[in-house]
C-alpha cells in the first residue's frame, strides 16, 4: 500500500493485513466472533474462540493478533498471535524484539495468570500473514490438546 503522496504507508499496509486476517480467522470452526480494533484503522484483531473445539477445558478463549508491516517494503513484519483463556493459561507466538530470547521468533507461555512466562526461540514456516495464521491455529490446537 502506498500513501497519497506515492510513498509507502506502513499503517495502511498493517491495517489491510489485519483486515484479511480477520476475514480469514472467521472461517475457523473454533471462532465465535472476530473484530478489528479500533474500527476504521485496525491495530489488532481480537477473536473469541470456543476452547473446547481446540481441546481445552476452559470456558472462554481469546486470540489477539497484532501485525506491523514495518517501516519499509523490505522490512520483516512484527507480529503477535497471543492466546488467553478463562483458566488463566496464556501463550503466544511472537515475531518481535524481546530481551528474553536471542531471536525475534519466539513462543511464550504461562500456565496461570500469576506465573512467569517461559520463552522459547522458534521458527515459522512462512512470514506471509494468511499461511502464518493457519500455522499458528494448528500450533494452538496442538498445544491446547496437550495442556
């Protein structure tokens, strides 16, 4: 996406990607509702999930997605796919700077709200938004069925 002056607009690119991710995640059977926030120029997508479909015994689950396309067209995106549920368990797949891991790509988890996060460096099959979303949803289902 380009700004009106012909330059690259990372905010508009990020919004467009989040719009597509919202449309895509709505097709997953565990998703009850997904919305972009704030309306008009998304900075995140929040999806309400049915954790039972993913293998969890929690009553409620939420997946929050943030995506920042980067300041230039060739920059790696920064993103977060962070899941939390009513049991207090939460986890996330992140691609952003974090002092707890050496690389941008990492997984973080804590079993309960008062626990400390445990971090693990990971890799992703793709940094393309839609394939990455499906990969994360697969990883989430595997994690919750083993939780």
